[in-house]
C-alpha cells in the first residue's frame, strides 16, 4: 500500500512540469529546494538532536541508496526533455526486469513466475498505451535508461540495507538534486508567486510524499514486486494530466493503462505472499514507521 501510494504521488510529477514554464534544471532545483525543506523539517522533528548521528551511521548502504535516489530524481526530468514521453515511459516500464536481475545477482531473490508474468504484461500495457517512437536512440533514451537502472539498484539496496534510516536518505537525495541543478538552471529567480506555489506543491507531493513512501514501503516487500507496482506511474501520470490540465488521453492510453492496472492488482490479489520468506516477516516487524514515536 505504501509503494502504491508513492506511485500515485510520483505520477503527479508530469502535471507539475506542465504547470512550470521553465527549463528542466530550474524545475529540478526548486523542486529539490522545497522537497528538502519539507522532508528536512520532518526528519528534524523525528530525530531531533540525533539527526546528524543518524546520517553518519547509515554507512556504505545508505550512501549507495542516496546516490541512486539522487541520480533517478535528477535524470528523469532532462531525459524527457531529450526524448519523447513515449520512449521514456517505455524504457521505465522495464524497471521490474532491471530490478529482478539485480535482486537475483545481489540478493539471490528469486521472483515467482506470476510476478515475472505480471511484469511482462505491465510492460506490454505501457507499450500499447504509449508506443515506442522511431528515429533511433537519443540522448534522452540513454538518460532514461540510466535513471531506470538507478531506481532498480536503489530498490534492491533498500531491501538489502534494512538497518538504514530511510527518511534522512530521502532528504539528502532532494538536497543533492538541487545542488546538481543549481549551476545548470537558466531561470533560477524568474519565478512568479504562482510559480513558487506550484514548485512548492511539486516538492511536497511527488518529492516528499512520493519518495518517503517509496523508500519506506519498498523495504517491506520483495524488490521485484515494488518495481512492478511502480509501473503504475505511467497510467496514473496520464490521469493526473487529464484532471489537472485537460490533456485528454488517447484511446490507446485507456487500453494500455487498464492492462497495467490489471497486471499489478492481479499480482497482488492472486499471490500476495508467495515471495515473502519467513525471515522477511520478522524483518518487516522491525522496520519502523515514520509515524512511530
């Protein structure tokens, strides 16, 4: 449920980009600034004086998760600037396969046949919904592939590094994304009051809620299942754009989106626990909720 809610929040990112008429690096910067402010405030409230100690204690696993998260949230925006949305989302649809391969090599985590089948169906649904464009590979295609691989590695690393406090990691990722974007932004201080409000919403919704819920929820379930649920971002993103700016989806979007949703919910309903090992149940009980005092 946490990963599903994070996907709903992440799916609104395209809507916020539509509402901000600036270059991508300006958007990445202000999204990161507001995301850092929101997440940082919550981290300070939760950890108080032990915040710096908690960050220093995260070790190599925490650094890897932070780097992967920063790469993913930073690269996806310029990726869509340099390729079609169709190409970018089709590449992102391969996330379950990237994750399954990394989880198998690193954790020896074997996904069930039903999860692999559902992943293939989800990818087919997004192919129907968006359809790959022609013209050969572009820079944006490469960036989208790197960002997808970074998300997959982050998902597996979160599963592996259960001892790492994920909330500070989320805050560090948003701060680093703003730091990377700042020298590249072309309209850093050209925002109006309305633009700042939209940027704040971008930082609060997709960045704060989306990233926080994903890093917490994906630690509690198999890596491939988390990645499979995340493929719902494509149809949900189209729905957000339809509701927010009146961008009416094509008929193929409805068909492909229905296939994606059916594959994810079918997997969750038909085989909700088969990939969970006995020790996973015990570990999940040890994963602290951000709302625990």
